[in-house]
C-alpha cells in the first residue's frame, strides 16, 4: 500500500529490482524440488531480514500514510514468517521468497503508474476473454467477472492518484486459473 507521489528516491526502486534479481523466476505452481529453496539459507535469510527492516522503516514513515503503513507492516510480517520457516528447515517456494523480498516503492512516477495501468488493462482483457470462454459455467464465469471488477477499481485508483495497496494491485493482476 502506498500513496502515489512523484518518485523521490531511486534507492527504493533499486531495492525492488534487486529483490527480483536475487531470486530466479519460477511459475506459481505447487512446490517441487525445482521451485523451492533447498540451499544454504543464510544469505537468503540476511536478504529477507534487510527487506523486513526496510518494510518496518517504511511503515513507520509518517509520509506514506495509513494505507501504505499497513501494507508495509503486513509485508514485514510475511518476511518474518519466511525467515522462520527457513531457519527451521522448512522448504519455501521461490514465489513466496520473491514476494517476501519485494519492498514496494513509497511512490511511483507518472510513467511507472502508466505502466501499472497498462498491465492491469491487459489482465482485465484476459479476465474478459476468460468470461466469454467460460459462460457455459456460471461459477467460473463469475470468477472472471469479479477479477475484471477488481482490475477496474485499481485502475481507477491509480488514474485518480488515490492510495492503493500493492496487495490490491497484485490481486487485480491475477487471472483465474481456468484461463
């Protein structure tokens, strides 16, 4: 969660980019040997602790507002959960590690906001397409319809410079698995 102001620091984007580069991309399928962490977790735990500390620091920054502060706190808790799992030898899917390493920027530039809107519009198109493909099954069709409405709401919030959480953004970008 964050408010959309002019990007004041490229440092936050560097952290975000670094988080995605540190953990290889895998599909969000069920955990298997190939998409779970199995190596020495010490460096990863250090990276997760750094992400958690940055999330906590951002949560306590009064300039981010209550929506963003709550989002940062939830992210810090998620990083803490992943750290605990790794310290106890639990295999953690790489997608969960990537999510825990991600520290959202405090603000977005106009260009970044436009790119997010474009991605959301693409997800909305896939939702709409899925609805048409699944109209014979009203339950599945409804899932696509709900996702499309989520994308519409987040697009509106981004375009009108309202506070919106990263959780809402990521949820709106999801397309039901039946597509």
